[in-house]
């Protein structure tokens, strides 16, 4: 089992920045690819970014490329999502997830067995 706890959400003005963190407890953190997803009000959960277990491979949704950065510190069992130039339409609950199915990273929800409870991000216009 892996337990995930997100933090760092909050209220920010459009154009601002936030840094989300997700700390894992349980088994060897570096064995898991990690992902960030988000669910906007009334919408389905969407992929945001993923990072491989070793941290070398990173993939982003087209909508966040160049503005968001995913990273991880395996010594701290933590994955981060640095979000810059935030837009009001990116208001959502942000979730981190851990995948044992692939160590390379994935944009597919079904590849992730473990999920955090989510952290709310509100971007005001």
C-alpha cells in the first residue's frame, strides 16, 4: 500500500504561481511513476503531468507545457508540481497518483493504483 497526501493548494490570482507537493508513505517511492491529475468543477479528471520513478522522464499535457514543471525528490518521498502563469480555467482539485504498473510514467488514469485526497486550487481572474 502507498498513502499519498497532497499539499500546497490555495487561492491565487491569474498569472500567479503555486507549488503543489505530494508526500508518499509505504513502499519504495522510486519504484513508482507519479502523476498529477486535476478535476475542474463539473468536468472529468484530466491528466496534467507524469514523472518516471527515477525522475528522468517527464510528460505534460499540452495545455500546461512550458508553464508547469513536475519533479520529485525520492529521498523525501515527495513529488512536486510547480505551476506558473496560472489561468482561471485551471481552477480544480489537483490529485497526485502513484503507479506500480509502469515506472516510466503514464497519462492514463487506469495505470495508477494509488491516489491522494486532492488539494484545491482556485485561480481568480
